[in-house]
C-alpha cells in the first residue's frame, strides 16, 4: 500500500509540473501576441489571462508583473528553435570550428533564427522605456546582456588570432554589437522589407569584411533581393 501511495504521489507531482509548464507557455504565448499587437500599456494582465485561458491570479502568481513577462518572452525568443538553446549551439560551434569565416556565417544563421523572435520584443521595450522607468531599467539589463554576449564572441576571434591587424577587442565587440542590434533588423526587415535570408547574408558579409584579414575572408554569400 505504501509503495502504491508513493507511486501515485510521484505521478501526481509530474502531472502538476506538466500542467504548470503548459500554463506558463500559454501565458507567454498570449503575452507575446498582445505585446506586439497592442504595445506594453495596451496588453493588460486581464487580457493576457483571458487569451491564455487562465485567471489573472495565475498570471500574477507565475510572473508577478508585466515586466517579468517581457523578460520571459525575451528569454524564450533567444533560445531559438529546437531543444538546444541558441547560445549553447553558438558556444559549441565556437569550440569546434577553426575557420573564422564559418564561425561568423554560423552566427548569421543563428541570427536569422533568433532575430525575428527577439527583435520585436527588444523594440517594444525600447519604445515603452521612454515613459516607464521600470522598462528603462529592463532595457539597460537587456542591452548589457547582449553586450556581454558580443564581447564573448569577439574574444573567440581575438584568442584564435583571427582579427585583422589593428582590430581591438573593444572595436570587434562594437562591430558585433552593431550587427546584432534590433534596430538594424527593424531598418532592413521590418521597414525595408528584406527577407530574413537577405538580412542574414548581409550581416555575415559585413561582419567578415569588418573583422577578418582580407586573405582569410571566404566568398560572399549570394543573397536574393527579396
């Protein structure tokens, strides 16, 4: 009897955890749609809860406030597709790839996967930060996280001896920071109507041209103008 009770409790705990994960995912999905469509102020907790099929109390219990929801959306977007987080895939590539051109091309492939998900969130925060001190702090946090990541990527190129002569770690970081910016994605994809593939080819070619010695640069990618 004791063994049956123990098995039942383990099953019940697993079921509750799965249900909680489904509720969390539904809330994040509903919030993503509403934030992009209605803006930060227009997407109320009550509307998010209704669209997610949960109570307002559940949203507050899981996330606390809308700022935490935005952070959760950003984190999900940065993970990309599939079971392995995009940053972990980038780290794995950097540890095994010896050709710096291929490394940068790999970064552009990940950017094509992640940017359509994360750029609208970052742009939303930027817009709302102008009038909301809490969102302004969140923007600073997100900017700092992206800068840390780009510094890490620049260090990979520096330690491998791949940067062109005169290119410092700080300068390389600034190049990567610029070409990973949501503002560039907004200008080229959202406003100029570029395809994500053309955007990815452009940033790969631009980073290679800016960072690598001429003799190590691979052929440019052919990108459609669509």
